[in-house]
C-alpha cells in the first residue's frame, strides 16, 4: 500500500502543479470568465508550472505517504492562492478537499452532467478506461448517443452514463453473498475478492451500468499484449493485477463505475471529470451547501434517468 | 433381420451418439476450466445465457419429478407406486445436473461455498441455494429409506458390487424375521411420508422461488411478472411429468399391466398441465400485447416474430405442445407414441426456458446504448457458442450415463412388491 500511497501523493501534487496551467488554459476559452487572458502571460505561467513540476519530479519527497490523508487535504485547501474565479474544475477540487475533511458518513458524492455542454467526444469514456485499466467487455462510462429530429432540423444528444450510485440500488440486495453494498458516502462498492461472478447484479441494474470481466485483453490475437494492458488497476484503493488466463479478480467479477473512489479519497477528482473537454461533468459533496454540485442540483433543468423506478440515482443531468 | 439384431444396432447407435456427446463435452469442460469464460458468447449486456437456461430447465425437471414422487409417498397414489423411486432418482439426478450447469456459469467457481459462509438472505439466489441444499438432503434421505432394504439384499448376494451396495445402504442391515421386516418397512413408509410432506412445500417454495428470482428483477419488464412463480411451478410439473412418462413408457422397468396403469395416470397429468401451461402462456403474452403499448412489447415481439421465432412456434408450440397433445389424445394406448409425447414435452421445454431467460436481456436499458461502445461483449444480441453447447452436452451425457447405471445396477424398481413406499 505504501507504493500506492506514494504514487497517489505524487499524482495529487502533479495535478496541483498542472492545475495552475490548466486553470489558465481554461480561462482563455471560458466565456463565463468574462475577459481573455493575455497570451504571453499564459505561456509564462505555463512554463513556470512546467518548471515547477520538473523540479518537483527531481526532488520527489519520499515521505509524502506519511502525511495523514485529512492533513494533506487541509494543506491543499489552504494553498495561498485561491482558485481563480469561474474555474469550475478548481472549485470542484476545493469542494472535494473540503468534503474530505469531514467523516465519510457526512459526505454524499453526487455527479451532475450538463447535456447541453457535452459534445460527445468520449474523452470521459477513454480516460475512465485508462484510469481503471478496463479490459474488453467492461466499460464504466459509455456515452449514449441519440439523434433527434429530421433533416434539416437534426440534433444529436449525448448522455454519458456512469453508475448512478443509486440510494436505493437494485443491484445490492440481489447479491447472494453480499459482495456489493452502499457505502456511507453514497458510492456502491463491489468487493472483488468476495464476488462469485453470478452476474445477478448485472441483470438487476436498470441502467446496464454493470459489466463482467471475461479475463480478456485487447491485445489478444495480436503479436503482443502490450505492457500497458497488464498494468494493475487501483480500484477501491487496492492493487488489482489481471493476468491472461488467470482467474484472479477482478477477472470473473462484476465491475462498474465507482466515481474513481481511489482518486477522490486522495484529493483528486474522478478521471471523467478532470478530462471532460467542455467541463460538462461536475462532481462533489451534496451535503455541502457551498459546493458546486449542491448549487447545480437546484437547477430547473434537472433530470434523473428512470426516476419512476424509485432507484434514487445520484447522477443528475442538466437538460 | 431379427428384432434382436435391430435392437443391437440401435443400442450401438445410441452408444456411439453418447460417446461423441461425452467426448465433445469433455473438450468443452477442459476449455471452461482452463480458459474461463473466454469461449462463451454471452457478454456484459446479455450476461445470462445457455447455462442459466439449462440450469432452470434441469431444476424444473427435478422439482416436477419430485412432486410426482410425492403423489406416491404423501398422497399414497397406488397407481404410481412402482415408479416412486425412479421419480426420486430422476429428481436427484436432474438436480445435480442443474447445479453443475450453474456452477460452470459462475465467474469464480471456487467461491461457490461463500453462499454458505456469507449468505445475504435478502437475495433470492441465496435462498435458492439454501433450499436446494435442504432439498438434496431430503431426496437422498428419501432414497435411502426407500432402497435400504433392497440395497441390503443386493449386498448380501455378494459379487463385485456388494461393497458399493453396502456403502450406499450406509451399512444398514434389514432384519431377517418376517415380523421385523414388516416393521422395518412400516418405519420406512412413515419416514417417507414425513420427508415427502416436508418435501412438497420445499419443492413448491424453491421452484416458485426460481420464478421469483427472475420476477423480482424490476429492471426487466419481461421478467417482472407476478405470474412467473406459478408459471415456473406448472412448467416444472409438466416437464418432470413428461420425462417420467417417457421413462415409464419407453423403458422396460415395470410389467405390461403396471405400465398401462401408470401411463394412463401420467398421461392425464401431463395433458392437464400442458393445457394449463398454455393458458398461463396466453395470459403472459396476450395481456401486454393486446393494446400494442407498454414496456414489454418489443421483447414479446422479438420472441414471437424475431429472428428466432421458430423456437417459440415450431420447437415449443408445435413440437412441445401440439404434437404431444395429438399423440396423447389420439393414440393413448400406443406405448411408443406416449413415450415420444412425454419425451417431446420434456425436451422441448428447454425452448421455453431459453425464451424466458434470454429475450429479457436483449433490450438496451437506454435507447442508443447498443451503439455507445463498440465491443463484442457489449452487444444486445446472443446466440450460444458451440463451447457453451459442448458443456451442456457434457452435463447431459454424464446425466444419461448415471441414469443408465442407476437403472441397471440400483434397486430403483422395488424388488418385492410389498416394499413399495405407499
């Protein structure tokens, strides 16, 4: 676990350094920001951030993992420079770090997806696959595409579909061995070491949000299964090493989106949120009235999928 | 060519077919054990396929055969007395086949014990496993009480199988004197009645429960029907009854006179259940289809008029209902016709099971999901792979072998008439 913590601590810091650059980059294109940033200024700051990152890479502090998680979150929150006004990604990160200071049961993670801003680039789908090292047959966040209207009045609508992390999840009570449950912070977790692979939960999910790991690799049938496919995943904060032909978990298990629990517990936003080109996906703690997601859930544009089933999804859509 | 020669040839042909099935099945099982689920055709969107269908099919046969055996042991139906043991044996065997089917279907076969060590009793699947376990114990106990004296007799006769009989009798030795023997038989009958009485609600509960396992899934409108548990029970009795009818009419296990009596009785059961099953099916299909609106509509249309329409119309309705009904009603005295009718009812019920498990999964939860991510495992389409069929072939051929050995070497037809259960 020490190696994992080190890696995560490094990632937090890298994201922090790069955040400044991203903030500036985003500012340039954001209409809400109101003013365009001076390009020269931006390049200067980008170089400074890159330099800072390089310097930090050279002098990596090995004791980062020794810092308690809550303390680390507090440090990050008390950075001298507040997030720039209008930078939603930075605001969500600040929301996240604030939430991490509370006990788990006082947090309620929710996701809000703005369908008017989603351009259907599927960066979220891909980043999720990369983050969790997903094999063939497993996808946590596909983007459903719909074509509306007829020529010449045709529109396309994109609906990213992560796990809804339902408050009344139909997938949980069906598990014969209790290998999946609702966490105190709202995330529906799977215990890969207990799941027997009966796939009852997959049939019970009304969103098709659970998939099965068949133990396959994209590189099978080609001259070589590449190393990046063999890299471990760190879901639920543990190291999961898949291997060809091996019956080791998560091979043979049901798998699903977990809002990148391993990232959020370490102060990082879910991969799909960080990589969304148009910042169409928002994430945060609904129990915090100051959080961005709390503000967005109050929108009149709000919609949830299949609400009539009473599953109480924690993924909201702005239509 | 003499009758004996024809019979000899037929026997060789059956043996050859069995050997091919078994060897093919063996290849499938080795593949399954070494490569996991790699050769299966089901995916993440259609996660339950042939093996789950085979499981509910075999479990239905088991529950049906068991409930028919209870007519002998609980309700003391004299007509069926001579086939009580066969019914119990078939129930035990098909239960074993069902459990092996579902075991091969698990993602982690080695973790099956967790259902006992960490059960979640909110899950109907956990209930099923616990009830099956009770049911296995009950069937084995019934079989032991039924056959212990005959097994003892066989063991006393000596021969190479004597230790096997002794072991199966769990060392039981029947008393010698006629009075003590009569008391022993009376004790067996009492126990059988008690066990059978527990078994009836147990079999009804667990098989109705298998229906409920599907019916409680609100995410699948096609399954989410209150009629399902009843439908499952009827199907169980029907397919189990059909199988017994085929066994009794097709094999020489009882005398000519006894066979005619048993066949008459079983025919009545099977015809009645077949008609009732059709009524339930009409209900199940006509109500959602009537006004042409509703969530189930697309799935039902797929079953009736989709690419596999023939599974419903030809295999199920024609071969599984029409032909057997015609044979049973028009040629009730013809032993061969009755055996075929029973066999067809039992065999084609697999079509009902397949049409029950698979179509419900063919509809995307969200329209457009089928095009959202291109992957062979993320499709709303399913046809069982040859590998899946081969594993079923292994289960069927092994089951057939155990049935043959059981009928040949075990006292499944009472040695002495007075030893009959009822």
